[in-house]
């Protein structure tokens, strides 16, 4: 289908016939023009997230609405622009619809002739969860079975070998491929195989009250067939079961007599292995139920600690789940076809009313032979915490009494609206300030409440209130127009300057795209973005060097088509170093030039392209070492002018720039930046 509709898409037209076809797709589909304008989105696209692209006014606004966290939103928007829109890569984002849980949404894009793209959108949450569950199960199995130095064989109820560990393969000299599904009895002498089977059956039948006897495992000496002949070995057998019914699996431990320990020691080893398995089971804070196709509880593993909301016991076995837990029975009835016939894993939640307050997360997994494995996680305590945080947060925010929360160091961590109005400052100004650094306004009183947990200080609450405080909704005291507008005007000017720089950089995309034009484009884009990054967002007098280097690497790697800078540029060193604002601009330009000389030209080879190390200099200021990767070099296109640019920028910061090895200046440069000036 992707080949035929392309002319229709490129023309910006989607006929009614194509609309019907696209709306019938089982995944989301959107058609975007060269400027990201939406030409069409199908019904599935709107249903997956509960939000339509058109209703939000575009893809980026749509993604922003689905990313409540600002930091996550910034990463998603950046990845959308750089990786999906520009490079047509497949990416998966965690998106959250209003009132819903986070979902994993996968995006695939294809470029059209007119510069637009087709975008397919699919919810892969359940697939990723199932893969994670499977990975965790494999890790637990390897830790328990694979790393024992004793040969171990796992045999199913038909006597076939299902798994062996490396120690057994080394002992018998037969490959895993040849051992799998081979009858274990075929590796033994026929007479000994029959005697062993009879002994196993007799040991099971002799158990009382349907529990396994205390003297398990069964131990005897037998002949084992190997690749080169037969070996006399000690064999221990233990059923993987809790009753004396024919076990679903059997575990055999095998060791040569000359190397084996005493029988008591081997039994102790097997018991220790069993205890590890039991400890592993207890480490999982879940209730695990094995259900048959009719919804009866075949077996279960209780949670390590008793739950007040749900108390499984031995009476649960062989009883319908609908009687024991009606909510689970209803869920099984609804999802039975999807689990048993389609083999899907179902995730669901069971919640009580506000009065009951319980909440369980459940996964239902098909496990063969028309059986279902249910894993139940108790989230009632988390629900109680969420409810408590909700009303406590509302009380803090809307309290007519001013409240400041101080961390153990005495810094303001949070403040409500009533507190900020009393101090006449924005919350962003209060946050991070030492409470002792500012005095209380005239007529304002304070009370302190120390917070402790398990005998350790957790900060302080400060209640501030005007001595003659009016009603809660009283308007704040009037301030002069000049005071009210000074800070916003300054911030607007700074943001405007940064936006103008970004506008200038975008004009380069309209220039001819020859090789020389591309080099000039990258050079001036790097320079303008270096200036923009060096401009602080507020009226601060210093700039943090480490974040500046990291952001600069991200921008240059993005311009050069390398992806995020943290993958190609390794930045290490002291994160506490700063520069004054006047020095930050030429410094940013200088480092941008050095990074461009390595990243601006494609140099093939494995490993990072650039290493940057930042550390204080013994003579004051700091030292910056810029070293190219193992298979990279500093490449000058116009050496005279580029070296002159480096020298000019170094003079502006009154620093010193020189190669570590004058005979090989293409590998490493050292920049000495003198003490910052204020």
C-alpha cells in the first residue's frame, strides 16, 4: 500500500476512498506536509492516546500535551525533530493522556517526494511489558540453575530432558542440541533406569498427608552414558512439586564419584539450592496463582508478607477463582479468549471504592496446557500515599497561612502562594535561598516546626503570617509599575535576543546546498548557536561551564547529523566551575570551533569522536583538554583562517591554547582559561 498512495499524498490530497482505507488500519496513521502541517489523521491515531493531532493544532503541541513532565517533554520534542522528522528513524516515547496511565507509543516515519512524511503510530505497551517480564524470568532462572558447578538436568513429566546446565554438558560431552527432548533414561543402563523409576515412584507413594518425605532427595550411584563411553556417577533426584502426585518436572544432580562430596554434603547442597529458590520466590512481593482453563486455582505462591486486603490459604486450591475473588473471576471471563486462544498477556487493575481503598495490578499470562499464570501485585499502600499526597498538596497550596518548607540545610525547598505574596517575591526567587538570608517583612511573624523521620531530621516547616492578616482572598499590597515590570522586561529582552539568533541560523537552510555551502552553513550555525548558548536566561553574572559544554556538544552533533552529543562527545571533570558572562561568549565560540574541527567532517571508525576534560588549573582558573577519538583528528579546511580565528578568540579570554604535542597538533589541544573576573 505504501507505493500506490504516494502521489496522492504528495499532492496534499486524500480522497474519500483513501480516507476509508486509512481509517480501517489497526494502527494510527498521520500524513504531514513539508512544514509539519497535518493533512490527515485516521481514527486509530486519535484513539491510541485519546487526543487528536488536529485538535491540538499540530504534532509538537500534541506531543507536549501528552508529556506532563517538562524535562521529559523537552527530550520527546527534540527526538521528534531530530530523529523522526529529519532522519525517519523509529522511536518509542512514553506518553500520558489526561487521566490515564503512561503508555509506550512507537512512531515510524517515511519520507515523501514533496518533503512531507507518513507517520504510523502504535501502542506497544503490552509488548514491552511482556518482554520485560520474560527477561526477568530468564535472569532468575540463570542465577538459580546455570551457575552451579554440579551437573544439573531438568526433565519433564514424560521423562524428556528440557534443560541442562554447562556442568552437565562438560561431564557427558554431549551437546545441548542433542540432549534436548532426549529421554533421560536413554543416558542410563536399562536396568538402572527401571530401578531408578521404581524407586522414585515408591518414594512418592510413601509420603504421608500428600506432602513430600523429609529424606528427599533420592541418591544412588549409576552408570551414565557419555560421548566417549560410560562413567560411574552419583545421582540425586528431587521432584519439582509440593505433593506426591507425578511431578511436572524432575531435577537430577550428577557428579563423578571421584570428585563428588559425601551424600550428606550433596543433600545439603540440593537443600541450599531449594532454599535459594524459595528465597527468590519470597523476594517477589507478589501473589502468584496457577489457574486452569476453567478458572480453578491449581496452585499458588502467597506473598512474602500477609496482605490485609486478600488472604489466600490452602483452601484456595481446586476452587474457582470466581468464588474466592469475584473480581478476578470476572476478569478471567472477559479475557479468557485473548489469553488461551490468542496467547496474549493481559494487564489489568482491580480497584475498590473510596471507602475500601484497595488496588491490585494483575497480569494474566498463558503458560501452556490451557493454564493461566496470574501475578497479582498489591498497590493499596501506593494508592493510600497518592490520596494522602493529594489532599496534603491541596492544603499546602491553598492555605491562607504562608508556609515555607526548608530542607535539612536550611534552604527553601518550596513555598505556597500565601508565603510568596507576603515576601513580595516569586516562588522561583525564594526556592534555593537560605531562609536566614532574607529578613521577615515588617509586621510578619513566623513559627517553626521541625520534621523528623526515624530520629533523623528531614527539614523544617516555617509558618509565616501577617500580624494583622486580612481575609484569605485579600489582594496583595500594591507595588510601583516600575518594580512590577523591570524583571519581566529584562527577561523578555534576553529571550528575544536568543530567538533572533535562532532565526538567523534558520535562514541558512535557504542557501544553496553545495559542499562549500554546507561547510559554511555548519560553521556559522555553530558560531551563532555558541553565542546563544552562552547567553544566560536571567541577569546572573556567571555561567556554569560543564552544562555549557554539554549543550554545545549536543547542538554541534545535531548539526553534523551525529545525534545527541552525549553519545559522540564524552565530557568529564569538575562540574562546579563557572565563567563570568563577558568571557562566556568568546569561550563558547572557541570551544565550538574546536568541536567543529572534529565533528564537522565525517570520519569513520568505532568509538566516541571527542573527549573533553575540565579541571581547575594550579595557577587559577581552569584547564580544558580537547582530544579527538582513536580514529579521529582535528581537520582544518582553511588552515590559516581557522587558526587565526582560534588565536583571536583565545586572546579575547586572555587564555592560552596550544597542542599537547606540537609535532602532532591533529590529536589534542589544551586551553588554559585564567581566573574568572566579576
